[in-house]
C-alpha cells in the first residue's frame, strides 16, 4: 500500500535544490541578501519535519533546509558531495562506503555529527514504514530481519570513525543515488521519538527558529556551525504556506514574496501579474504524466490498440496547454530524449488495422488531469478509438490497486533521480504496486538485473527498446515546475 503513494504525490527532487540555489545566489542588493520570503501552496501537506516520515513535496523542501543529505543530485542527474565528502564501492558493487565530513554539528547541542549518528539514523528510517524502508529493504543485508525484530542492528550497516559501510544482498552500481534522499539524513538522538512533529534535530544549513503551523509560517536562520559555503549570503528564510493559488500570486504581486511556487494550473495567472523584469522559470521534476495500461484487460491486451493510442497522441499539442513541460515518448528520465525524434518515431510507425475500439480512461479530475484527458479523448477519436472518460475521486487509488481500469491517466515520480527506479516499476516482482499495469516480460527482468549489477548502458537500452515495443505505459510529458522569481533574485 505504501508504494502506491508514489502515484499520489509529485516528487520534485530538483525543485528542492533550485529553491536553495535561489537562496544562495543573490549578491546584488545588500538589503535583500539576508532574507528571502518564499510562498508555496497546499499547507495540509506539511505535517512533519521528521526526515524518515516527510513524504510530501513541501515537507521535503523544508526538511532540506534543516538536515544534511549524504549526497545530492543536480538537474542533470550528476551526484555531488553533501555530508559525505567521498564514497565508493568494491568492483562488484556489493559493498559501499561513504566518508562523512567531521565538521558538521547538530543545531541544538552543537555536537559533531558522527558515523554512528548516520548509521542509527538510517536504521531508524528503515524501521519507519515509509519510502526510506522501501529503498533499503530490497538491498541492505539484514534490513528485513531488523524490521521484523529478529536482530537489534542491521548486519550490513556499520561505521568506523568517519566512514559508514553498506553491505548489499545483490550488486547495485547505483546504490549511492538512494542516499541522496532526505530519508537518510542524520538526526540528533535518533532513538528519541518526535514529540513535536515540527522539531528541528538536524545539522543542515538552516535552523528552524519559530513556526506557526496553523498560520503556515516557518522562519529559518542560517546555522552558524554549518561549514558549507553554498548559502553564505542568506541569513534568514521565511516560508509561507497558502491555501489559495490566488493569495500566493497576489502576495507576490504586492511585493511580499521573493519566490513563489505556483504550480502548473496557476501558470496563466502568474504570467499576467509578473513585473517586466520578473521571471517565470521552469525547473525539471522527476515526474512524468503518462497512461498506465492494464495489460490483463481483454481490450488492452491487443498490442495494436496500444500502438494506435501511442501514435495518436499529439504530445506537443498537449504540452502547449502547460507551458514549459517536456513531451516524452520514453517512460524513463535521465536518458537522451528528443521530442523531434519522438515525433519522427511515431510518424514512421504504421497504424495497425483494427475495428473501431472503445476504451475507458480513468483519471482523477484535478485541473491538469481533466485538461489532458479531454485532449487525449479528442486525439484518439480521430484514430477510431472511442474514449469514455471516467473521472473518479473517492475510489481512484482503490480501482488502480484492484486493476479495475483499462487505461488510467496518472503520474510517476521517484525520489531517486536516475533511470533505475523508472525501470523498476516494470519488473514482474513489482506487481501489484507499483507495477499496476500487471506487466510481465522475462527479457525485461533479465536485462534490468544485468543493468543494476554492471551499470552497462547496453542493458538499459535493451529495456528501453522492450518498453517502446510493449507499451505497458504511454508517456505524455515530464513536469517542469513554474516558479515566479522577483527581479534581482539570481538563480542557478
């Protein structure tokens, strides 16, 4: 059940980095150097600052202000040092290590962060029923026994001075990317429960000084004990949460916000009110909107139907409604993609001859999905596919889990910005979730295992070729989040 939440929340790993980049880069106005005010929507999504439990986009953004990640990943998928200053593995990628910095201190006690703190924090995350658990259970030796209470500590996780070691059950050339998530950030007193869900027990660049969760206001001061220089030009960050898109845009217009996270559905309002020198920037997320196909449904089993649907979708036309998004024809990010190549590929493919087909398109009727669903219906109609739209709110996820759909419009965005987690959802072992498609292909499974073990891109390409042929999902576009930026606020 936990895994299906992946389909519920947009996970914008890079938006977090971008916001902090804004914070770090304004050098033009001394008055504004010391303070940034950031507005974001959906205050109900901020319910905890516990790194092991924070799973919503807004909560993760704020957790990143307070806590040190071991490593972080940029918008191109490149990995960078965080608390870990170096890392590596043995030739078979079954044993990894990270060497942490020895000059980072926890906010409250001023105590230095140690390798033991990292180990105990990761064990705490693995024991917490959240995404950190799902990332480590399949790989880390002794993790399953630890969660079941059979052993007191994870056998494959230990430290010596400033070095933390990981022993894996199977080779993984991409294990280090899992450590880029906030779930494994070291916390002070990891064995102590969060009596206050908004407690700050981190060692990151900013300390939480005061908060009023009822009003949705959080104030952060620069952590004087943090030795990094990425945010040396900002002393204070004020984050305001808004229920109404109109309110956040209005406060930005009135000069009360330096940065506003506005969401795709509010882009038109944002572009209308921005000043001449203000910017609307688009930052890539890890999220893809796509059609998930029920491969066990009698109609959708027909490969010709899936090909017609894929070839009929005009991705560029859909993308025009959501400025800044990236049309996709491959359901995997961090591989070379070109919308022109995608169009060329579709034009070269012939439309299989079938009788007029009728399909049911399930979707959750938010503003974005409703617009996409109507566009798809119109496009499929011209190819002889009669599409019945099925908006569903209360039982949307229950229907997905039960397989009570033919084709469903939703989105997928993993926490780990790398091709591997995008491929993982197509494994036969990932049924019923996140492989809601009930997709089974032994050739795909074998190539995935070899890709994970060797890191050889020839196995990645083989899996991509299989997915383009079988079409268990039909990708539409990659989300790029619009952010309003005041003139004079520089960015990376």
